[in-house]
C-alpha cells in the first residue's frame, strides 16, 4: 500500500518518496549500497584469547540472537567514496597514497581511526548513524566466508598451542595477494555480501580481550578490554593496533599478516524524524 502524507503546505507525498528522500544525501554524497540480513540465530566463535587452567585454549562458541535485521554495506568503502571525506578534511589520506582517489576499488591503507572518522563523517552528512560492525555482526554477515579458528586439539603447552594456531592458518594456503582488485572480484556470499575474506581485511569495533574459561569451556572471568587493539576480519581473524594503516607492519594475531586494511560499515535503523531528514524532505518539496 502506497500511503500518503499531507504536508503543512497541503502537498501530498508518498511514504516511498519520503524514504527515498532520506537517501538523497547532501552535497552529492555517494550512497553506499546495503544488504539487509534478516534477524536470526548465529553460532559465534568468540574473539580474543582464552585461558583454561592457566593455559591457552580455543575460544568458546556461543549462540547469539539477532532480534532485528542487520543492514551491511554490500561492498567495501571505495576510493571514490572515501575521497569525499578526504576532500572535506574529515579523513586522513590512506597509507602511501598522496594521489587523487578516483576509482571504485576498495580503499586500503586505512587505520581503525580512519575508519571511525569516515563513519562519523558519513553520519554527519546523512543524519543516519553509520558505524563499524562488531565482530559478531561481521561474522554473522560473512556466513560461510568466516574462517572458524577453533583448533582440532588444544595443547597445555603455550608454545605448542601457538604452533598449532600458526599451522592451522598455514594449512589454508593463504598467500600474499598484493593486487587490490575491483569490487566484486572475490565474489558474493550466500547473504548477498561481496568480497568478504578477500585480500582486504575489515576493521570491526570489537576490542581485544583475554578471558578465562572453566573446564566446561564456559567463560568464568572476562578480562579488561584493550581497546587500543581491535579485531580485523578477512581470510582469517587477526588483531591490530588502532593507528596502524599498513597491514604489513604486523599485528597481534597468529599467522600471515593481512594484505590490506579496509572499511565496511553497518547502518543503524534510522529514527523516522531527524534534523538531516527534515532538510532532505524540505529540499525534495521546495527544490531549495
């Protein structure tokens, strides 16, 4: 049903048009394409390091319920999209890029701080909240593209545990992939998201944490979060300091270093009324 809204000026405007108006971003901002991922259940392998009886052990897997849909960017943020934030002096240039960002390849060489700056800028421009996903949201959206890093057999010896983790990643035959490819090059997952687990790792908002589990594998004590280090997701899960732009400078995880760091945001369900939305509606109605 295409319901009508009567404005104060007596004009009729369909609800569909109003919703579209909220997507007509100010200053010709490029509109990120979104995929709606339906609410549901998710078996989540927790991020961080875990100790059992004082020794490293595999992360617990927990059931997470998503009560509402998740709106995730269909593609990673592109050079062209990020360039608008740079042009507004709201974002820093990516690592080793002092040229014009004009193509639709994913932007790379960006830190967590850069990703946050872009999300804040896009939020300010649109009046709708954009943010980095949590790790659990990222893994939910990744579907079968998520690499579950549970070990087949734990070891009470910390050094052997680390070797098992490293061998696990090596067995994936992950090789350096230095060429940044056009969007869509790594294909689509079963939920409609492109290029997850390609050669551009994506920042999440989840902080690194070390926790203690009991003999049943249940969390007994959660350690203090270290938010100077965040979870990055790609071909495998890793951890990185928030100011690092160059993925090859090394991280805090086990296994090969990520090739690049990039950005993919989620959009929170917007409130029906906001100042920016009111501006968009007024522009649509009056042309001014």
